[in-house]
C-alpha cells in the first residue's frame, strides 16, 4: 500500500499528482497538462514530480472561484 503523503526535503507535505488532482477537482491528466505547461507549482524530487501542499494552497487562494476549504471538502468526499 502506498503512503498517501511524503515529507519533502523542506519538511513540507508533498502531494502526488493523483492527490493534487483530488484537491483541485481535476483529472490526473489535466493536472499533468498543467504541470507540463508550467501552470501549476511543482518540483522534482528523486526523479518524481511532487506538489508541495503549501504552494498548492497559495496557488488556489490566488485563483477566483472555489475556496481552499471547499476544495478540501470536495476531496475528502471522493
């Protein structure tokens, strides 16, 4: 069984693409496209793409539309 969260080198919570997709409310494919187009904050660690939760929350707060609380609630229901 995979661990749902890992600690990044900075000590922040690191999300996988599927976890970030649930929070954002997009498909994994859409999140990958946003990563490739540099529209979503991400990092590479040990050859893997990670999204720091703090950076994702700041990014979402800067957008118009769904609040971070609504996004997290939506993710917990699925």
